């Protein structure tokens, strides 16, 4: 049970790297997905306009019961280079592309703003 009787609108996961944004994978009802899809033009400047029905992420699955309406969202980015350094000795912060990381942060901030302003 939720201690403070919070209402969680969504859970968002970013666990695919800090690469160029593509959009978001969404596990939600059809109305929520349709609403988020209408936000695509607002997310396009961050290259995050692809709203796709699909697995949001393993790390947020335990939050599913706390989110009403169910909206689990996974940040989706270009994963072509993910395993080049992931879990290797070369997996250090200096390998992060600053611009790609900033675009990812901006796309998630924009999505959070839209969720806060317009709900699901």
C-alpha cells in the first residue's frame, strides 16, 4: 500500500544508454497511448517522437500496481552502440556523448511536462 496515498500517473525507465533519442515504449491502455501519440510533434525537436506500444522496461515492472491508470514508459534511444562498451572496462563516463545525453534528458523532461500538464 502507498504510505501517503500518492497517485502515480506513470513510471518511466531509462536503461538503454544515453544515446540519441528515438521515442518511448509504452505499456498503457489505448486511450493513454493515443493521447501520447498526439504529443509526437512536441517531442520531435528532441528526436523522441516515436511512441510505440511495447515493453517499457524490467526495472519499473514492480511499480505497475502503484500506477493508475497503468502507464509504464520506457525511454527508447538508438541502441546500435550499446554493447560496444556496456559492462566492459571501457564503460566510463568519458565515453558519453554530451549532446546525445542532453537530448535524452530534454525528451524525458518534455514528456514529464506533458504528463503533468495534460495527464493521461
